[in-house]
């Protein structure tokens, strides 16, 4: 690349897509190290742990936007296509929106854009049936504000309490939003709370229970695995998101919710045909 820079080539080589691709691949995988004393330069091949995130990794010099993705048991390099289709019982089903992103763009980051595109076309659905990857608490609330009911299995809470029989997950705690207090299954009130941000920089609230309540609590094993004398603490979303998620999970778990969600099945056929 340095030789090219020094050269007097009659073409604008910096703009050539093959040169750009090569430059990006080299920058990702190699580093030039200069010896301070001698000025001697060496090229170092970067180990895997030093590579930039997969979202930035060029997989093919022939298509520099293609990205590697693994979803469940499927691996591929390329893109992700998001199809929206009507699902009325009494009308033929029509594809209303197609969106394509590099494969590493997560579905949850596409829901809002899809809704906006449908709104712009005047094709906003009253209900939007999606798979779990397109649902989170914030999207449920944002969709509601746009007049859309987002229907899909919200991803499960992954704390150990949700996977252990009789353990106390967040749904077993009563929340007084006005007082910003939480009551545990033993009837004890939280003693402190502090606002924090989650990894997407969205507001969450951490509440703490009292060490004196939790240390000798007869059901402590069902509640916390924190080392003594630490007490139980809980992370809560803002009220709107918390309630939207709780209600979406309850609806989806009901027989009626499951029946209603079957409407989404048609799009799987369309996706299969597309693939
Ligand atoms: S461990 Fe603490 S928070 Fe949990 S039930 Fe017992 S007293 Fe309540």
C-alpha cells in the first residue's frame, strides 16, 4: 500500500473497490511494527483475539458488505432479509415490506425501521406478528405509541431464578412505582435503589434489600445465590416497559395467545420459498 502511495500511477487507485477491500482486509489482519532504535519495520499477523468485531470483518473481497452470521444451527456469509406480509383470514397474503441488512445487524434493531417504512407507505398494521428476535420491552412500548400491537414471544429472562422451580424471579416481587419501592415474597421492602443504564444505554433501576432481612431469611436459597452477607438485589426496567413485557409474556403464555400467534406461520412459507 505504501508503494502504491509513493507511485505516480495515472489512475485514481484509492477509489478502486479492489484496493479498498484489500486495504480493509489488511488493516483487520495485519499490523506494521516499527523498531524504535533501528526503524526496521515488520508485519505482524494479528491473533484472533485482537481482531475487530465480526460486524466489521470483511468476509469476501468480492462483496465487502457481506458479513458472517450464525443463527441457531445456520451459518452463512452475506445478508439478512426481513419480509413483512399481510395475514388477513379473508384476503390473499401480500408482501408489504422487504428490508435487507448485513447479516450481523440483529433483528431487534430492525423492528422500528420496518414499522417506519410501513407507516411511510400507509400500510401500518394494527397487529404485527414477529418472531422473538424482533421483540423487546422498549419495542413493545414504541410500537404501542405508533398504534401497533407487537405480538411475539419476548425473549425469556435468563436469570437462574427463572429456570429453577420455586425460585423467586422478578415477577414474584411487588413494585410500588410511585414510591420506587419493591416488596419481596417474604413481605420485606427494598431499602435503597439507584438508576443505572443497561448495555444499550437505556435506563434501568437497581433495588436492594436489607442484609438483616435477607441473611436469616428462611427462603433465602430460593431467592439469591449472593455470598453472605450480601442481600438480594433486582434490576427493573422503567414502568411502561416492565408492564408491557410482563403483559406480553402473560398473553403469549395463554392458550388464546398461542392460538392467535399461529397467524404468523404463513410468513415462514414465504421465507422458505425465498430461500
Ligand atoms: S432473601 Fe431477602 S429479598 Fe429474598 S425473600 Fe428473603 S428477605 Fe425477601
